[in-house]
């Protein structure tokens, strides 16, 4: 019985800290996210040690850009990130925000 109670408490605690998709308050928040993602991509794309990124980008079906990732924890950990997911449009062969 005690093990079942502990399991229920553990599940409830984990569900309480489960990530929720965030919704942008207004268009300025979305524009700021796009601008940060663009700057992050430009930084990685211009880095001299990341030739493999430039050479494989044309083959990519999608690209996930996370300009801000926050991690915290001691015993239990948590991570929060915001970013963009770009998917290649087969018709135009360009990456589009999805």
C-alpha cells in the first residue's frame, strides 16, 4: 500500500513539472524568436569549425534551432527551450517554419 501511495505521489509530481507548449502572447514575441533563431543560425553557419553543417544543410529534411535553452537541477532536473522547427518544402526545396 505504501509503495502504491509513493508511486501516485511521484507520478503527480512528475506531471506537475511536465513541459507545456508555450503560446506567444503577441506577434512581437514571435518576431523576437525568429530574429534570435536567425542570429543563432548565422553564428553556427559562419563558424569555421562547422563545415559539416554547411555541407549537409542541403540534404536536411528539417532543422531545429533553439536559441535559448535553460537547464536547472540538482537531484531532479528541468529543461526549457524555445525555438523554431524548419521543414524542407519538396516543391520549392526551401526550409519553411512549421
